[in-house]
């Protein structure tokens, strides 16, 4: 299941491929996923969040979630400055957005 941490979490339709993929992962692995941010929070000045091409996710298994998303071709940020408690996932790395 995918939940939102803050209400409302703004998720643009462009993020649907990520969310659909993550939902399938969560259902198959029985792990939970929570959306912590779309385009609804303060991010770095050049963040893809502002163009609705990135989403931040929490899970009870961040390592496995990050590994899965990276393996299928998404660019992720995890275990780097500012991204220790969530996985940042970008659409642009798969060529799905400009």
C-alpha cells in the first residue's frame, strides 16, 4: 500500500509510472511505501520535484526499494546527503520526461 505522509501531497499525473511500479513492488514484497513529497515541499533550487518529475518515498525496506528502482533504470538518491531516511526517485533518468 502507498500512503502519503503530509496532507495534501501533490502528485502530478507525470509521476504515475513511478507510483504504479512502486505499488506493484509493495504488493509483491508485502512492504509498505509512503510518499513523503511530490511537488509540495521545499527542495533544492534545481530539483526535479518542481517540474513534477521526482517523488520521495519511505518504506519499511528502503534498501530493497532503492535497489529495485535502480535496477529497473530509475535514477535514485539514497544514502547520500539529504536522502538518508527516504529514496528520491526521478522520472527523467528513464527518458520518460524532458
